[in-house]
C-alpha cells in the first residue's frame, strides 16, 4: 500500500517539475538570444569598425 501511495505522490510531482524545467530552459534560451542579438548589434562599434579614420 505504501508503495502505491509513494508512486501516486511522484506522479503528482512530475508535471510541476516538468513545467519548471521547460520554463527555465525557455528563459535561458531567451537570454542567450538577447545576448547574441546585442553582441551582433554592438560588435562593430566594439571593434572600432565604424571609425571614420578606417575608411
């Protein structure tokens, strides 16, 4: 009987953990995309590629 109760508790906990994992993964990917976009946008300025003296 106890084994069945433990299994029932585990089955109830799984969806919450799955949602938390998917949410954290999504947030992590969103942060990576934002950092990548900022790097692409700002990188020429950081490398002085937009300096008029280079032309």
